[in-house]
C-alpha cells in the first residue's frame, strides 16, 4: 500500500485528535446526551477495528469473508468463559488466552476455506461462521441462546497496582481509541513489510505471485489468521464494554454489517473501512431515531452504495486529495 | 434403534433433503447460469410461505393458495432481476453479496411490516391429513410423503427441461457463453430474467409446501439460505446433480444428528461440510 497523500494524513490526524478531545468537550456540546454518545462512540471505534481487520482480508488479500463475525464473537465469548463469576479476571491472562484461541480457530477455518476461492470462499466462510453461531447457540457452554454476562470487568494491574479501571466509561473510551489507532498503525506496518507486499500482490494477481515462486496459500492463511485475531480483539473489547455476549455477535448478519462498513468506507484503504464504521453506525442511529422499521432504509442505503459508490468514501477522499497534492507538486 | 424407527428417520431425512434440493437447485441454477450469488434466495422461500398463509385467509384450499402464490413470487423475482440484479452481471461477487444482503434486510423488514413478528402455522389439508400405520405405535404422515413425491417429480422435470428442451438448451448455452447466445439472436436479458424468476418460484414453492409441517416466522428465510449454501458447497457450485446429492446428504445428516446428538444437531451439518471440503475443496461435482 502506497503512502497516503499528506493532506489526507493531516485530515485523518485531526479527526483522531478531535475524537481524543471529545470526552473533554462533549459535555458542553451535548449536555443531555453526552454519556450516551461517548458509549456509542466507544462501540463504533471497536467496530472500526473489526472493519479494518476485515479489510486486510477483503480489500488487501482479495478474500471476501462472510464469516468474520465468528471471530469477533469468539473473542467476546472467551472473555465471558474465562472470567470468574463474581470477581475480576486478570487482563494479562485472559486477553492473551482469548487471542490465542481465536488465532487457532481462524487458522483452522482459514486452512479449510483458503483451498477454495471466489464465490466458493464466500459460501464456505459464511457456513463456517454460522457453525460458530450454532455452536454457542445450541450448546450449554455459555448460556446458549440467552448469552452470558461478564459481571466484573477484568482488572488491569501490574504488581498489584491498578493501571486502568475498565469500569469507567471514559477510560474505556480511550481504550477503544487506543485500539483504533494502534491496530491501524500495526496493519500499516504489516502491509509495508515484505509479507504485506506479497499479500497485497496476491489480491491483485495471485497467479503472478505464484509464478514468482511464492506460495500464496501460506500467505493467505497467515493474513486470514491475523485478520481473525484482530477481529477477536475487537470482540473482546466489545464484551468488556457491554458486559454481555450472545450468539448474535457471531451471526452472519453481523459479518454482513462489517462487510458493508468495508465497502462503504472504501476497501483496501484501511482508513476507509474505519470511516465506514462511523458512517454506518451513525446512519443506523439516524434511521433508528426516525422509524422502528430502520432496516428498510438501511437495506436501501446498502443497495445505493453498491450501485453508485463502488469505491466507497475512502476511494472518494483518496481521489480528491491525490489530485490536489499533484497540483501542489507533492507526492 | 428399532428398524421401523430407523426407517422413519430415513424417510424424514430424505423428505427434508428433497425439499432442500428444491430450494438449493434455484440457488445453484442462478449461480451456474448467471454467475450471480444470490443471498436473497432464502427470502423467496419466506415469501412463498407467507403468501400462502395470507392467501389461505381468502381461499380454503391449500393447493389453490399455492397456485396463486407462485405467479406473484415469479413476478417479484423477475422485477428484482430486471431492476437490480441485471446491473451486477459485470460486477464482482463482492458487489453481488452486498446488494443481495441489502435486499434481505428490505425483505425481512417488509415481512415484519406486512405480517408482524408472530409465528404462524398452516393446517395440513384434510385429504392428506392421515398417516400410514407401520407398527402398533409408529406411523408415517402422508403429507410428508406427498412433499417428497412433489419434490422428486420436480427434480425429474427440471432435469428433462434442462437437458431435453430448447429452453434448456438456451440456458446451458447462456451459461457457457452469454455473448455468443446474444449474437445468435436470443434475448439474453429475457432468458436470464426467466431463470431468476424460475429460481424464485422453486424457492417460494418449497416454502409453501413446507409450511404445514414447519412454522412460518421471521428469519425463516435466513436459516434455509445458510443450509442451502452448505448443500451447494458440498455438491459443487453450479451443479444440479451435486445439489441433489448434497441435499440428500444434508437432509439425512441433519435428521440423524437431531436423533443421535440433539445438543449438537445444527452442528452435524457443518461437520459434514468440513469433511467434504477436506477431501474435495471444490465440492463433489464441481
């Protein structure tokens, strides 16, 4: 992935700074709805992490997964299952444990799905995602179809000193923001590495990559596992935020929503899907406030995007800013 | 396990499998011929069930309600193809997935607005509402046998239409080379619209005939859609023969899964899929 035009980088940085400052001035702007909006934004930032992880598969490696939410949900379920009922879990234990389990699960699903391609891959990932859904829905492992509660948020301590209180809404907001920025930078580093370049090349032309002597299967499998694990991290954070997990977090409707965020934002741009998460969730909020039948305008919006805006908001921004930087004589 | 009990489960499994074939054949036909992955296929199944339920409030006969529901479903299918799907032929699968996903949301919400969130049932028609006694305690309902018979007859009919008629020849030709068929003077848009409508009718018919032995409720289309994907994946995308065998396999796996391991019944179906993928990544008949 090439560097972003400088003006676009500046714009994105300003957006992040504004997000970072929001808890400080939100009270003044929205006196009645501040607490609600802060929670909403926390949730959106977590979904943005999920959307970026899916972009690694869909936009970069060309793997259109319709089962990505399974890993998101699994991350949350791991927290619920590893937390003691009435006391706090140790984050330094449960987070790595959850991520390892999600990584193993995504490697297994990846191993079976990556042998297929195109439309087949879509159907297979969708089916495996539903398998995860039914696993938690039908079994009595964690509350079945009712879901499970996480009564006490995990403790973040070093040598007995509490570093973060995850029960505090503002702290959690900054954890979400940290995850958003951290995962974005991590994925940019990954994509700039030799590994990332091969994965991007597979997305463009797999046969040529094979012709150059690389084994695309190994690269795709690793990308699939990384994407799945990051989605697991997002699900883990969401479970901390809501204190609750249910099978719907794994369902294919949730995978579909993530896919819409990626397309809405512009696939393959990484920052685009994060923007897509904001646009999608805010649109959903808007529709919900107007009508209880909000799925109707939502469905129409999705169809409209496919027909009219195939490159998404991110593609639009890139076009806009790369045009301008050329005129300025920049990169 | 008692032999009669075993036999009943086999019959149930085959009946479910044949019904799944009817739904899945439309899905695989639309993909094989038009190259379209249609997530809204399950919505047609739901449409068929709800239309039949709705029409039964004005007419007495289930048969008549189904007969009336089918042309409506065909019209809905044809309109969707003409207005939306037609744009997608030159787009990639991702756009197809998203657009038809948007359609599902609209279908589901429209269903809730028109018919509400309650679960409904339809009575088995009196003429078929009896059972064939097998032993003193076990018997097999005739309506289920009627479903199997209808599905099997349609499977044979579909095979004959595709392999032996001119329309079937156009379909097969359109699948292998769309532009060439158009150059030979066949109206490809009309042909594809007809195939899409045919797929919609097959799904709607399945939903309608299954309604008396299952329930009609929100989300019913989604469940069927996913199972049909599993069927198509096992059989090989685009292969009718594969869909047939895949559907029977899944019908039996699901039925016996429910009997032998009720806690993991929904799971057994996916286990079969994973096993097939391990051996044949492109399905049995790709």
